[in-house]
C-alpha cells in the first residue's frame, strides 16, 4: 500500500501500522464460516500482541462495551470513525478507527451481527503535522472489512505497515482555505471558536455537526482537517482532541463529532 | 436477609447464552417455566450500584418504567436478531429475584436474592477444538476468576450431536479443570440444552404439547448425553470429595413457541432466523403478541434457589430408566 502526492510538492512519508479485530470471512459475500470466532485477525509486524488490548475498539472509544445502538443509523453500513491520540499514558501514537456491526451472513444478510473493526496507528507527531491529509486518507480508505479465512495466518500477522506519501501543506494555503471557509461556510467559525474556547477553559466539550452541516463524512473530515491543520504547534490540548463520525458517544477532552442522521431539530437534545 | 449469588454462563459460541439471558425476564414474567405457578417468582434488573447497596428494595418508580441499561440493550439486540458477544471483556448483568408464593421454607427464608449473571463469548471458555483463538490474557483470567468465585455455573449447549460439535474436547477439558479446582465456590451446576423448539419443527400446532411433557425432555436429554465424555466427571463433582456440587440437566428455547398457535416460533417467511412478529410494530413490542419463551428461566431459578422444577433432571432421574431396563 503506497500512495504518492502530486509531483512538485513537498512531501512526507507516513507509516501506518494496522490491526483488525473481528471474524474471518469467506466467499463472495464475505460471510463468516460457522467455525470462525472473534479474534485479532490482522496485526502488522511492528505491533505486538500486547497492543491488542491497547488498540481494542472499546478502549479507544472510552466505552465499557461497543454496542450497535451507539452507531448512528446513517453510519451503520460503513461504521463509525474515530481519530485521536491513543489513550495510553504518554502515548506517542495516534489511532484511526473504523468499527461497525455486520451480519455474519454477509453485508446484505439478515443474520446475527458481530463486531468488525480496523485500526491504523501512526506516530502522534505525524498526526500533529498532517491532520488534514491523514483524516482525508483514513476517511476514504480505512474500512472495517473482515480478513479472509483463506489467507494464511503468518501473512496476516506479519503484514508490512502501510506507507503513504502526504503533501506537506503550506501554512499560507491553509490560512487561505480557512479564510474562504470563514466567509462561505457556517462551520469554520464555530469550529475555531470551539478549539479556542477549549484551550482557554480546559473543560471537556463536544461540538456536534449533523446532516444539515455536512453532506457526508468526507466533507466533515475535510473541514475538521483544515481547522486542525491551522492550529499552532503550541496548541495546549492537541492530545485531547478527538474527531468522531457516526458514534453516538461523546469522548472526553475536545470532541469534534459528525452524526450523519442528525438534523437541526434534533441537535439540541443530542448535543446536550 | 438478602443473598448475593454469582452465576456464570458458559458454553460454545452460538450456543445461545446471550439469548437465554435476554429472554429470562420475559420467561419469568410470562410464567413460561416448569415450576408451579404458585411459586410466583419476580425478577427485576438492577444497576451495579443497587446490587452492591445494602438492603436493596425495588424502587416504586421502577414498577411503572421499563428496564433501562445493559439488560434492556441485550433484550433489544435479541429482538433484532442478536449480536455475537465479543471477546474483549466479560459482561455482568444484575437482577433482584424474589419468591412471592409457595416454596419450601429452606428456599423462601434465604431470599430475596441479588443475582450477578456473567455472560461471555463462547470463544473464551469453550473455543473450537484445535483452534488457536487469540484471547486477551486479562479477559481469560477475569473469566477464570469469575468461574471460581461463582456459586453456580450454567453450561449452555446447542441441541446438536455433541460428538460432532467441534468443541466437545475443550468443554471436557474445562469441566476437568473446574472439577479439580479446590478453590471453587461452586454449589450448583446446570447443563441446559438450548434451541429445544427445533426438535418439534414438524409437529406444527402439536409442538408445544409435546414440548411441555417432561418425559419427552428427559428422553431428549438421555439421548443427547449418551455419548458425552464429560458426564462422569460432572457426576464426580456431586460427591463430597468432588465438592458436593448439585448437578442438573434441562432444556430450553429462547425463541419458544407461538402463543395460541403453539408451533415453534421461527417464522419461515422472514429472512434469517426470526420470530413471528406483528407487522407495523417496531422492537420488542412487535414480538410480544406471539412470543412465549420456553423454560429459559429454569437454569437460573435452579442456580439461584436450588429448587427443582418438573424440567430439571438429576443424575438419579437420568439413570432411572437404565436401572429399570437393567
């Protein structure tokens, strides 16, 4: 897995470790064979088995248990999304998580549901430097798909980390884009205010956007990526920022959230 | 006096542990068990705080409200087809059990009971034979401790040919380890065969009548247990040297039988395995008109009360016909 930036731009390479939890699947519909049970089904070579607990979806989401009703109805098929610095103390990594419940008899099936998730782990410094690029990339490419039962375990547990080449954004370009957004959109000012107020007060807070604000998760992640890219290096609560889509649970710290089925009329109660 | 009890649910994956638990409160509420109707048990989900509080009394407001929290979620998931329990933790559900009617004094005087029922993924305790299942060590250790600390264990097995099940070896090893653990607090162990309704799928409206005959259940249990490797190990647990554990066998069905029509409650016109439901309604309400679970309270009530019903069978009852024929 290797992606390149357009020629002529300044670029940087980002290495992504991968971990999948769920069940192995087979066949065209990716249904789960009767003998298959839950487990970590893929772990890239630089992760250890002790990372299984640290990167488990409930822990990353700060939940006792990940449940189907926590996934926004508009995000059920693809799953919810989370980006944050990993919650272990003094963590040097950031994680991107996609998690969902899918039927054991395939995505269009009607069988029992089970949990399927995929995690990317990157250096926290990369997340700090390239939030816009990483959010765009994770938003489009991180999928909670089951691994294949036919694929040998030794292959799945020695997978090389994915490497992506991202374009290093010029701060002037970021400011220019944000200035445009401040003029033309209604998300830019509240988002920047939210981040500024969060730095000032130190309180936990969640800013929730809905379908009236963004047409898709990709649009939300593009917008939030731009806002985070604009934050100065000295921003004090960077490690507490989480970007969430499709999850009806508020993270601690500063949480920027998108719920695709949330409409303006319902927002007051959900955001409360 | 309130007695606190811990009950561990174990068994292979897809055996029906969570479904059994999800249908428990409805089974008690509908008296769809093999105990005398005069027993009048009451069961109410409680929170963790209520479970550990001293002198817990049911809140009056709770009488008028639906249950909230984890158990309500489990019931909702069951209504929507079920969710496979993950291997990332074990999950505790807590209840307050009362016996409001007639029962032997030895039972009644112990109550009410606060039950902690522990559910976990089948892969943790009974993984498929020969499979290398990567389970988090802390979860394995937690479940092992919960099993050793539990006063009762309920082993939930699907009603399949056990010798071909693909997990019977690991189940036998688990029972061996439990039997040999000197520190266990186990007093009662119930083996329950789930999905009992499937045996009667071809009997249509006569299905419920046959299912309600304890002699039929006893025959099914004898047949199912004929070839299992761990039967003698369980029997040894009943001896004083083995811990003096009371072992019982029973059957149950979370889907149960259709009210009025009496056939097994699996709607052939719905995709997947779904119960019959009232069109136009959503959630649990859609099923209530037709759904009568079958004996899913049995293993829990025996595990808590140590009181037999018409459908809990001891080794003596299982052995009776063998002795007769001998």
